[in-house]
C-alpha cells in the first residue's frame, strides 16, 4: 500500500447558513486560481439558479486548490437536513472533514447529523468556528458545546482531540485563537495538510473507483465522480461496472475521458492514480454506488446506506381545464421519464408506480427536498399536479404502527414563546428542553411527529412576526401519537369558469383572504382564497354587476380590493388538504379541488 502525500481529500460540512460555501470561496481566492482582475461572484460554488436565489447549497460540488506542493480536493456539501443524502454519500469520497460551526449559534441539528455520519466512518475532523467577527459571537462557549456534542456522539479519543480553527470566512481570515486572526487562511490550510490523512491505496493493483456523484454534460453525456481507490484509471481502458447492491448485474464499458479537478474547472487528463478525486465520461449507464473495476476482479466496493425517506407525495399529469396552456412536457410518459432520470442522481428519492398510469408516488427526506424537485421541473417546462404530503409509517414486530419523529429546535423571542408552545402542543409536540440563549431569545426543543410539522412553518413565521428560527432533524420512529388537526380553516372555491372581476372579488373578500387579482382566469373548483372559518365556501368571483338604466358597470373601478396573498410553492404545499391539489406549470402555481364539479363534491361529502 502506498500513501499519496501530495493529496488531501476533505469535505466541508455544517448546518445550513453557517458559512461553508463562503469558506470555500476564501480558500479558492487565496489559492490564486482566479486572475487578479477576474470578477468572481459570492458563493461561487452555488452555481445552480435555485441555490443562488435561496442562498442554500442543494447539490454537493467538487473543487481543488494547491497549497504549496499539496493538492487539496474540496467537496462543498449541503447544510439543510432534507439534502442529507448528498452528505452521506460524499463522505465515502474523502479522508476527513472540516466541520464549520457558527460562533454565535453554536452546534445546530444538522451539525449533529453530519458530524455523526463522519464519526461513524471514523473520519478525522477539523472544527472551524466561523463568524468570530460577529458582535455577539461567543467562540469559547461554542468550543465547549462542540466538545459536548462529540462526547454525546461517542467519539473516540483521537476524534475528541480534533483541532480548532477560528475564522471569518467572509473576511478571508483565520487563526488559532479567536482574537488573533491572521489576514489569510493559511492556518486552516496548514491544519488540513497536517491533520487530514493522505489517501492510501495499492498503486500497482488492479484499478478500482467508487462513483459517489453523477454529473451531466450535453456533449459527453453522464459523468461519474469518485475517488480512485486502487491502481490507475486510464482513458480508453476497457473496464467492468458493478453495483454493490446487486453485484450479479454488471457490464463491460470503455472509459471515454478522465477529468481532474483544478480550481472550478475539470481538466482532461490521460490517467489518474490512487487517492485522487476524478470524473469519468463515456459510460452511458453509470449510476451512484457503481464500482468501476477491471475485467478480472469484478469486485464491488461497499456503498453507504442512505437514510430512508420520511414523507411522500403523489405526482400526476395536469388534468385541469387549463392543462397544456403553458408547459412543454405534459404527458404521463414525459413525467415518468423525468422522475426516473432524477432517481439516477438523487439517491435519497424514491419513485413508485401506482394503480393509475398517470400518477406516481414520490418519497423524499422532507418538504424542501420535494419542492426543490418540483421547482426544477417547472423551470424545465413540465406541467403536473401534486397532492398533500403524507408521512411514511412503519410497523414493528408486533404489527403496531410507527411514525417518524422530528427533533425541532426553535430560537424565538420571549414575547412569542406562548403561541409557539401552544401550536406545537396541539400538534402532539413534546417539549424536552428549554434554555435562555442569545439575550432576549429562548431556545425550545421539541420532539414532534413529522405530520405535525406539515403546514406549520408559515404559521410559525406569522406567530413570531418573522423573528423566530426553526430547525428540524429526523430523530427516530416511535408509536403512532394519535390524530392531529393541522388546519382549522377552509377554502374559497371558484363557483364557475371565467375571468375574475372586481365586483365578484369585492363580495368574496369579506369571507376571507383572496389569492388572486381581478382579470385572472379561473375555473370551477379552483381555490381562490382562504376562508376565515372552518369549511369550504363556493364563491362567484366572475359575477358582474347588472347594468341597468339605474347602474353602470364603470363604478366597479371605485371598489377597493385588499391585495391578494401571494404564496410560494412551499406555502401552497403546506396549505392544501387531502381533497386538494397544487397545479404546477412553468408560469403559474394554482390550488384546486381534486373533484372540480361542485355537485360531485357535495355528493362525495355526503357519502
């Protein structure tokens, strides 16, 4: 076995918004990969449009920098719990991690999740306490909290002895003490070279590489990314592709191109040796978890077991009266092909066929996990409908029903603590801890069924006037907690198909909050507002004022309408009930009843 002392492979892991991508920015800038006059965006690794808009990392990405004679391969990972599947498989590709923790917030739920996965794989860690230049930073307390977290996760002695680095990623500064930051990130670079072990493997053995990520290029097709575990991978070699989960199914393939990472670019090379993270093109059916090896050994490498999904939704073709107006891809075959394509890169997703040919059950790690997929699909030109999220239950040995439980950590001002505790209590939440933190803020910790959180986030923002912070993390499966009533308001449903007019909307707005403007096309059964009370009401928003010699329709212009409530895709998913659907098209997001005809709905209710 030989050691590649000229390479280090490291993943940057952290809770959402603790500064991973900004830290990678600083490492890239200080490694001189950009020209002096080159304009570089903030969070340069967040190349996806959705990532830039939302300010979160969704897909893990690779880069590489040189520090002296050492090449450091860096993997930037997502911080949100719903994309934990990305983090889990990436850890198989690296030899150590840099755990980033906010000097103000300290360890948060996802910090615990990603650290637990790293410790289970016995990866060494460097803890980077970031944002120490914040006015309210408390680095000393955060160091103690991180050490407590290590002990809670049963870290061994070597892991407990992990080094700490203090940094301000935005300013590009790091140091060994919080009050002695240097004007560069050299201390962090030094710790990576010193503390992260060099990759080890048999340089002269038969070639072998485990594929951890799939990328796509319209010129060369599917690209597999992974770390060379053994031997040398060469362009043009005939290899054997085998999957650990099903080693019986394998096939011969020829390596078309081999790419190495230099900065943000992939550079074509002739070959790559043990320990390097590379990309391979030319194998059409390559999938995550596949091992590319030689034709004689056909030996598959073990792949990490990805945590199971906890919620599911049905995706179906759009069958509303407005179907086909805005989308390019509207058939069930196109919808099925797109979902199956997503499975090849999104390892935490599950897609199942249903009894109906045009409906598919899609399961994921959380609402955000699924809504990101929906948003991506609508931007690609797809039209479809989705149902209310439902949790995935399990059964124990005795046949008792078990449901997923989330650990919820909430930071909220003292003034808003009452409504939060009341709402979570009614949703079967059990408070397990309460501590005073950060001045006037209090930290509440709950264990609550996953289904109790569906539809709660928008209520939480209203109850706390936008001042609260809510984080969740899957805890375990526990016995069913009983029925939960999550919505005590009804919907305002369009009475007929037509165009909404000011006169009809003016009469309807007394009933609740409207979602649409005058002049907007509506159809019978479309939900146009939120009823202030329980139960649905049919409203005729297309009704015009009768024109007689005593009245003129022009006086409609003097009617004062309240501004409609604009809801994001996530908010519409949270709003709907079991008998409702969200219609998603490239230009519109509408809410509708499953049964559009008002008479058929009435008959269905009376059954």
